[in-house]
C-alpha cells in the first residue's frame, strides 16, 4: 500500500471520528479513537512511537514521540488547537526528515469542518 492510499484511509477515519465526537476534546482522546478507526480499516497503527535522534556522537533515545505511525510509512501529528501555526507544520516536517519517511498528516480536530483541519506534509528527502 502506498503512502497516498494510507493517507486516504486515515483522512476517512479522521472524518468519521470528527463527525461522531466533534471539536473541543483533548488530543489524547482523538489519538486513541483515531488509532482505533485506522485499525478498523485494516491498517497497522502504533501510538506514541519513540523516535531516537543522533547528533554527532550523542544518541537521544527519546528525542520525540510521533502521535501515530501508520503502516510504518505515514506519521500522523494530532492537534486540538484554535488554529494550526507554521511551527506545527515544521515540527512534522522535522519528524519526517529524521525518520526518512515521505508523508505525514497534521490533523487539527478543533475545527468546525475536519477538511479544514487536515494538512499533508511531504518530505522532499
């Protein structure tokens, strides 16, 4: 399955979650429920995936945690904020670069219409 096919299923799952729960909950709630919906669509999904970072001779075992990683190909960063800021996109772009993954989805559930809260972020590698 390609990254784009995975992203299509994730967007569908996010739409389903948002339609049932609406806006205004904590990111942790959306993470758990979205992971469940992604798995229901037959995809492998891991939550709070530890991503190490190497810098010269330093090795940081827990540099960051990806909210969700789907099929070990697509990183999902979940927000529940009034509006997405450029730093949120940069954060996901950095995660993609460090993991050498090609696609990520930034999903803000604190919106009236979920399609306005989803942003694709690609890693130019």
